[in-house]
C-alpha cells in the first residue's frame, strides 16, 4: 500500500496539481460524506487502506492548497467539520 505523497507531484501527476490518487480520494469523499460501515468497506476495496489511514490522508488533503483549488466546496465542508470538532473539544476541556 503506497501513501499519497503531498510534496512533489508523483509520477503521472499534473504539473502543480494533485496526483490521481489524491483526486480519487477527494471524489470518493464527495460521494460518501457519511462515515459508516459501508463507506469503510468501500474505501478498503477501492484504495486498499484501513479507515484510519484514509482519514489521515484526507486530513492532509484538507490542508493542501492544491486540494482547495481542485475541490473548493468539499475542502470547505471538511474544514468546517474539523473546526467544529475542535471547538467542541475545546469547550469540553474548559
């Protein structure tokens, strides 16, 4: 299982853009916005990675300006969700 490389584009990546696997992960997330068992099975079958690894890759993509340029609505939604979770955690700690 290979990792999505978010530094220099991987071979076959568009110049200055996201590689094919990163684009596929963003498309998958747009198709499966809810986290459930069916999504976990689908991501294992499609990407050959465990859910924890998928969400690590997705978190990196959420902060990648190339992903923002490629899928601005999706990245905006993911950032809002992440920020809301962080705010809830902060309220619980105080």
